[in-house]
């Protein structure tokens, strides 16, 4: 038998195990997403039993009624369920199987990616977490509507753009969102709020779901972003749509896509490479790239420049990583309160 025949025989012998491995991986992917969907459905059923579908807030003698809460939560969960696989697929098609997040999530989990997975599961399967999101979001909307009505009465005109088509409202309020998100992000990098935001920056390996690694006590964006949008007259449906767009961008900019998106990434939507520079471990130079819309970085002097996926990211504070991240959460939470109380806590260099 010739060497060529031997190679052919070897290839045919390996084909059956190879097919079995591919089938096994496909089954694992489908099974994982199936379990994820079941978790969302169970969470939705649980919410239906403990949270009313609508409730009324009495704020400054104004009654604000929030309706169809069950459907809003279900829509949010299903959309995220669809978005995560979609972005994973886009990344895999762009960078290849060896470098993509899907392979690392399924077959090559580093400790930091295990932490991302744990944060994803914790955020999507805890009923109380979902309830908290709805209640706090509703509170910001309710207070914002009260202020909007008061301003309209004082000024004698309608504050906001509710008369415009909803796509136009979404476009306008997206830029409102990114403006306030920019200043929220800069606040998160100050000495007192950094311990809570540090949890997100602790990742050492970008993965699509890294965007979902957030400290549950990181509340700064609640009122600094959602409240102004409500004050300016954004409806709940528009706010939900804008938050959905922002979620998709967050998944993309934490991916392994090695691109700066050209002029679009420099001025319109932040690219994965520019965001990696924001996460850089080496803080000898001030951090920049705070906004998902780079126009605000250019206007307010925090645009740094170009980058690539070779930059080392992370923080100088040690993290356990892995699935058991509660200890890190509690440590960061304690550091936050110690900082507010005037305790000795090392400021984030350059942040």
C-alpha cells in the first residue's frame, strides 16, 4: 500500500469520529440554547405570579400607570435570546472558528469567560433581577413623565418629539441616550464609582457576552440615562427600542472582530478595536473612548486614537474569575461604600 493509500485510509477512518464530534458540538449548542430558552420561559411564568401586569405610581400628585409589564419582560428576554446567537454567528463568520467567542464559550472556556457565562446566566434566570429591572426602569420613566408634564405646563408647549414617526424618535433619542451614556461612563470611571464599574473591566479576554458582565449595584445609568429620556418625552416603547439597539452594539464591540469600521467607527458607532483600547490594562496614558457614539469623545476631548485586538486588557485588581464570582461582587460593593464614606481606596490610575 502506497503512502497516498495510507493517507486515504487514515482520512476515512477519521471521518466517522469527526462527524460524531461535529454532531456532538451541534447538539451541545442546540441543547444549551434550548435550556436557556426554558429558563426564560420559567422566569416569565414566575414573574406572572409575583408581579402585576400593570401598576400605578403616585408621584407628586400625578398618577403614572405602567402597563403590559409581563409582555415587555418576555419581549426583552426573547430578543436577547435571539441577539446573542446572531452576534456570535456574525463574529464566527468574520474571524473564523478558532478565534470566535462561540468556540471559546463551548470548548475553550478560560476563567474570565467562565465569569462572563456566569454573569449571563445570573442575569437571565433570576426572577428578582428581572423584577428589579422593571421596577427601577418604571420608576425612572414615571418620574420623568411627571417632570415632562410639569415642564409642558410651565412652558405652554409639548416637550419632546412624540408627534414624529417612531423611527425618527428612535433615531433622535439614540443620540440623546449616547450623550447621557457618555457622561455616565465618565462618572463610572471616577474614584468613587470605579469599584462598581471595575467588575466589567476585570475581563481579560473579550467575548461577545462580556457586555453582560455588569455589577448589579451599578445604578448610575438608571437615572442619568433613562430619566432624561423620559423628561424629554420619550415613550416607553421608544426607550425599550433604543435600549435594544444599545444592547446589540454592546455585544458587537466586545467581540473578537478585528476592525475599526473606518470612518464609521471613528465618528458614528464605536468599533471593537476602539473599545478594546478603552479596556486596556496599561494605564500609563489616560483612558478614553467612553462613548458608543465617538462623536461625543471627539467633542469632549476623550478620543485617544487607533488600536487593534493585540492590546492586553484587564485591571490591576486581582479577580477570582470562574463561575463563583459572588466574592468579587461583594468585595467591589464594599470598596464602593468605603470610598463614599471617605475610606482609603486607591483611585483608578488615569480613569
